[in-house]
C-alpha cells in the first residue's frame, strides 16, 4: 500500500495537526477551543462534509479550494459546500498567534458510509504531522474508530492525542475514572496522551481566560490540558 | 447532571425503605394497579392476547365435538398456542443505551445493570410469560461448557476462524492480547480452578441487582482494586434468562438484550452476532449524538436481510442534546431521510426519545425530578409557560406529577409500546394465530357437515324403524350399499391425497434444486467478477472487498425463486380444491359454500437468516490489509479471492436451500394434514353408522331380543341428540372463528399501510 510521507514542510510552512474522528465527535468545537474563539460553526445542523484547513492570515478569510487549486471566496452558509470531485477543502485564514506555529485541519469523515469522504479523511491524517482523535465520552473508542486508527501509519501513534470529548456527559467522577482506565488499556498503546475535555464548555469560555473564577472553569473543562498538549506537539515538531 | 447510577441507587433505597426485599421483579408484590406511575392504558399486545385466549378456549370446546382423527390436530394447535411468544430483540451499537431502554420499557428502573463502559457482556433473555403464577426460577444462568470455553478463550471462536480463512496462518495480535486478558481476568475473578464451574447452570428464586451484575455485567475490570467480594461470572456466562410474572406485556414476550456491536472488545462483539436470527421484532437503538453511523447502517442492512418489515428505530439519548425536543426532531427527520435512501422499500418507524427520562419518570415517588434535569429541559418539559420567558418561579411551580408525566410522554416509551403492539399484529406470531384459527374453522365446518349428514341418515333410520320388518330389511340393505359405496369413494380420495402429496414433494425437490443452481451461479459470477477486478486494477489502495452486493443479489434471487415456488403450490391448491369440493359434494349432500376452500393464509415470508452470517470477507479493513500483504501477485490475489468467495458462500447457499425446503414442506404438510383429517373424519362417521346398521340387521334376523332393541333405540336417540348438539355448537364456533380471523386480518392490514409519521414524543 502506498503511504505518502508527511507533506513536505515548505519553507515557513508550520507543521500540520489534523483533528479527526467520527461524525459529531466534537472536532469543530475542539478546534474552536484551540483557537480560543468560536470561528467554526458547531450548531446541530452546521455539519460541513469537507475538510477545513485553518492557517495563519493577516485577516479573516474563508475560501473554497477547488481540485485545480483555484480558491473561491465563500461563507459558511454558502450552498454547495460538499465533497465532490472538484472541491478539495475549505481554507480558513485567521490572525491568531497559535497559527503562526501550526496549521490545523479538520478531517471530516470517518464511518460516514461515504467511501470518498472516508478516503479523504484518511489521506489528511496520513499526511499530517500529528493527529488529535476525538471520541465522545459516552460512546468512547468503538471498534470502528480503532480500525480506522490502525489504518494510519504507526509513526503517528507516538505523537498523537486521544481527546475524549463531551466530558461533561460523564455522570460521576467514579465513571470518569473507570472510563479512563478502560481507554488507557484499550487505546493507550496507540496514543502519546489521552485528554478528557468538556469541549462545548471550554469553547464557550473563548480561550484562556484571565479571571480567577473563569480560570478555574477553564482548568476543569480540560481546555487548559488540551491546549498545553497541542503546544507540546508543536514544540516537538519544530526543532 | 446526575447519573443513572445514582438514580438507580435511590430507586433501590426507596424500595428497601418500603420494607420490601431488593428483589425487583416480584410479581406478587407489585401488581399493576398498585404502581403509582403506570401511564400506559393498554398493555402491549393486548389484542393479540385476547385472540390467543379465545382460540385456546375454542380448542377445548371443539375437543368435545370432533372425531378421533382430528384430535391430534387440535392437540398440536393447543401446544402451539401455549408456546406462542413474541421475541423482541434490542440491538444497536455499544453504549447506545439498550439495557437502560429495556429498563424504561418494562418500567423497572435499575433492573439491568449499566455503566459508563460497555456493560452488557451476556445475551439476556427477559421472559414475560403473563402467567399469574410466580415462576419457579426467577433467573437462570448457563455457563459455557468446557468445549465452548476452549473454543472461545483458547481459540478465539468464530472471529479467529474467519481470520484464519481470510489470511491463513495468521493470528491477529489484538485478538490474542484480548483473549489473554480475558483468561487472566476469569482466573483472577474466579480463582485458578474456575474451569470446574464450566458447564454449570445456576438457578435462583429471586433476581437481585447484585446477581445480575455478577452474571451479566462486564464489570469495571480496569479498576485497580475490586470493590466487592462477590464473584463475577460474566466472562464464562453464555446466556442469562430472567422470568417475570408481571410486566407491561399482555401477550407472552421475550425481550432480548444484547451486547452492543462495534465493541472494541472483539469477544463481546462476537456474542451478539450469534443471536440475530430469531426475533420477530427488532428494536434498533441509536444514540442521538451520533445517529446512523456506518456501523449502524451495516447492521441495519443485515437485519433488513432477515426481517423485512419488523424493525423499529429508537433514537436514544435525546436528553443529551443541547435542545432535546428541537434537535431531537432534526435528528429524527435526518434519520428518516437516510433510512428512506438506504432502504427505499421499507417503512421503518422512527421514534426519538430518552430512556433516561423514561426511567426518571418512574421514580417520581422517590426523588425530586427537578434536581435531575437541566434548566433547559425543565423549560421544554414544563409545557407552555404562561408568563413567557424563563421565569424561575413559574418553573418551580411545575408539579412533580406534571413533570413525571411530561418525562414519560417525551421519553418515547408510549410510542414504542404502541408501535410494538401494532407490529405484533402482523408478526410471525399473528400469522401463526391466523393459521390456527383457519384450521379450527375448517375443523368446525367439516364437523358440522359430517354431523348434519349423519343426523339426516339417523332420522331416516328412526323413521324406517317404525315400518314393517320387510321394508326395514330392504332399507337397511340399501343404506349399507350406499355406505359401502361412500367408503370406497372415500378410500379412493385418500389414495388421491397420497398422490397429491407425492406430487407436491416432487415439485419442491425440483424447485429447490433449481434454486441451488441459481444461487451457485450468482456466487460464481460474483467471484469471477471480483477476481477480474483484482487482476485489472492498478489501484492498490482498495481497502476491502465488499460482499454486501452479493448478499443483496442472493437474497433477491432467493426470495423471487421461493415466491415462484409458493405461487406454484398455490396454483395447484387452487386447482385441487374445487375438484375436491365436487368429490366431497357427491359424498355429502348439502355441503355449504366455504367448505374446503384453499387456505387463505399467505405463505409466511421465508427468512433469509443465513445471509446474515458473518463470513471471512466481512472482516474489517485492518484484516484486509493483511490479506493484500499476504498475496503478493495480482494473480495470487485473484485466485485466492475467487476461492474464498465460493468457499464462504457455498455453505450459506446450502442453508438457504434447506430452509426453503423445510418451509415449503411445512406448508404442504399442513394442507395434506387438513385434507386427511377431513377424509378420516368421514371414514369414522361411516364406520359408526355401519356398526349401528349391523346391530339393527342382527335384530331383524332374530339374533337380538327386546332388550337389545330398546338398547339400540336408546343409542340411536343418544346419537341423534349428540349430533344436533354438535351441529349447534359448530355453528357458533364458525361464527366466532370468522370473527377472530377478521380481527387478525384487520390488525395485519393496519401494519401494512404506511403509518402517519409520529412526532417526537411530547411535541
């Protein structure tokens, strides 16, 4: 099987971190947490079946990249934002510091039942420097997720994070312990780190807050931990 | 938000406080009427149960009036009536909330254990037999036999066999590690000599939560320390069966709780696949958070192959959506759209709700519901707010009773109950009842006709007795002659039936042979085509070979071919019956219309269950990657693939063919059995009259005396009396049976026509 090497780091092009997972696993809101601002739509009906590449730009811009490389300015509400043979991905440019050190890409499409989408998502993860795999806490780490993950190159395992999303849906502290014990046993060997995060709450806080009260919330939501973990990945990638 | 664990605990505490034992299912304790929160008006399957009870009492009544040859037919029907039971399988992905759903549906919060990690490790049968008697055993757990354990724990069971067939000589590391883990765990939990437990069957008089958790629950084996001293036997438990004398069902029902599919723990995933073929109705539980993923769809495709129109989709966990009612509707319509796209010919009812709410609503007596709900849910459930906006005071005034009612309505449980009742009306069970009713009708009619004929001749006989001896003698001779003739014709008829039977068998034999060839050809073509693709393809990134289209083609051909055979049989029956009517009409004057009509009951749909058996080609992509790696050249790949497809599907074809053969033979046997019963009844009647006539004759020839003459007189009178009673009774039976069949047909028709789409519970 042909495995492509990671996308050649062009001069000045920061490492790419893919945020992947099955549908509705909290990918978009996790990216929002990392960006510290709710730029990606996360509403119930806002699912966009296209990869989204988020990179640095001096001002906010959103465009649709076609297969031939041409970029067409667009907006989130535009129709026709679907994976077809002539659309490649959405490109979101933002003036955010973090993006000067990395690029984030949302890899939509695992277990969607649409082969083309699934293949694209696999391709994105294969080419990425590392992956943040999102799995929702109440149905965490299913066989289909594991199978998809095992399809990816082994090198990713030591520099990827398993993000257990919707942490707030876990009923009790004891349940959380049991869940993480199982995940450590079943998924631990495939990731460098497992982080639990209440992605919606963390996203609502809008990035690292200053006040003592909100700071506590930010810690409790797991937002602080995921941001630190991703920064560590970036630091590793940049000698 | 509080967890179900807590809810369960408080439920149990509440029970204990009332001074009851923690036994949850005791029928003697909680009769329906005493339960405070029992919203359902009609128990599930009430109409079908009514029919069953009526048929059962009719069988007893019929018994008094029928002739000897018909009795076995009645006994068989009565046995079937007693054993009739609707099996409802609850399936879905791991952690979709299947056990919690069952707890809410049967209105026993906390019955089946649940946990944040996949919890149900054992297929659990919940039997609601609807007998008032408290069952002798409340819980029966069967442990693996030493052989089964050996096969599973040492060998890896079916999964390992499939792997072996796909990639010979390879043992997946993952499976090996998991099996090792399971063996060690069993040893740790049960001691090194746990092998001695294998093959045992454990029965208990009471079901307790602790007991269920010991035998069913996978347990939190990842915890460093064990919290209890109890032995956990779930690793070595094969099946769990629970018996209830109380429950929401009127008709006997067996609910089947299954471990979820798509479980990362491969051994559990395998347990489920084995249980998929038997249920009459499937309730497919989805999570509203990730509805209809690829794993769901592939499981639905399998079910679809099994039971065309007996699937209910329940979207669980609506309570976890940001806007439970609004988003719930969105999910519901998205799921409906997708299902229509995937299965255009099916009408699958979709119900959205929350098992958690269902359980909560049942606990209104014991806990403060408001404390367990999000403010947004309170607003949604609290109903229209007169003051508008999120007025805290207005919310606080929402009464506990109102809230628990709203929770129940929005949980989706009432809608599930209604849908299950509706589906039972056309399930295999209903078809069985209709067949039994039709059979009884036939028996009642033929009994009525034969008895009428006998009555007529007896009356004639009595009349003749008053005439002179000479005339009597000649009349008797005449009657004897006509009886002999009737007997000859009836025996000839019997021989004809034997020929018909042989003809039917031949038809089935040729039909199934053709079916075998057709299906074999389809597999052959498919394997060639796939092998070609491998040879031609330059694309090495193919992930796997999908055999779902092959299953589809096989199912199509199978159903079409069986349909053809069934209609051939029907055609012969349609030709046969009028002829029989003429013959029987000659034998018995005044046979009414409707007697000896071809069976109207449609042939039950032939199940294509074997097609859902997992084959090596169904293994996931990681396995296929091994396969691609194991066969270096394209030619090798193509050859192996061709052989693999043929080897895997040939046994399935054999199973399909023998299934078809069994079902069709059953149908033919049923027809022949009915016909034989009628002819045998006729012969018995003739025999009886011959005996009477012989007695009369011996009287005439002077062998008898006055006493025997009186005796004969009395016998005649008795017989006349019995015959008129039977005639009257049969007329009533016919009336009631016609009514019952009408009821069954109406309820079956209701299911067939598309239902108005149900709105989300509570909106």
